[in-house]
């Protein structure tokens, strides 16, 4: 049985009925109607939870377009992401994924966000273990705390490096500072193995 959200009549089942009806438009994703399609999808997801976000893969992967449903890093929206994906029907041409997934190291590229370019070579960190999470300080080349776009770009890169779920559940506090060369800094690409060792308990 599908659960109703926030006491409203719009259910997870209603969302998937709507998406299936319009799925071919999202499978094709033509440039001329992207804004309209994305606005419609945002409106439907907001009926479930206003914090939900989404992404589609630009290319087909094994003949399917990936449809990622995200909580945009907001922990309180995680259950709704899980409910949506667990109750998703099989829709031809789509692979439906919960949360932004981490990329393979060789696939991690520069994030272009507003006027900011931020790649893995631009981000270093220090950390301390805090219970079952890591508190981290990010050191960003070119960082300017007056522009919140820097934080948004950094969080997108973090999602790419370790995945949205781990950012929200295995990372505690996140502080950001301008980069200054220091032998104590670790490359952001070391963070996944560090989480495995310090938090997950996987021996490398």
C-alpha cells in the first residue's frame, strides 16, 4: 500500500502514474522544452516533499536514461526519496536511482556552477573523527566566503566524490576555508577510502 504524505491526497502512486504518462518526454529530453518539463516534474515532486530534487543522465546508459531522485542533501527528506524509489514501477527506458551516486575516480570532473569552476585538484581537507561521523574542513582554491555559490559547488563535488547518502550520514560538520599549501592537507579524492576506514570500518 502506498503511503500518503503530509495528510494530502497526492500519493507516491499518483506521482508514478503521472510520470509514466509523460515518460517519453523525459526519455527524449529535447532542448527546446527542457525548462517546461523540469518545471512540471519539480511541481509534482514538491507535492511529495518540497525539498526533493532530481537529475537525468545526459547520455543513455545501456539504452536507459538514469533518473536520479535526490534529497538535495537534506536528511529529513531521505525517507521520501527511499519511498519513491522503492515504490517505483518498472518504466521502459529508465533506471530510477535513489540519491546522487559517487563517481569512479577517473570520472570525477570539474564542477561548473555559476561562475565557479571547482575540480578535485582544487579541494583538500583535514578531518577529525566525531563518533560515527567525520568532521571535515575543506580548503578550496579561490574560495570566497562572501559568495554562497562556493558552498553549493563544493557540496556538488562532495556528492560526486563520496555520494549524497554518505555526505549526509557519514560527514558531520563541514567548514570551508581558502586553500593554503600545507603538508597536513589531504586530497579530496582520499575521502572515500578514509570514510571506509574510519567510519564504515572497512580495512584497505
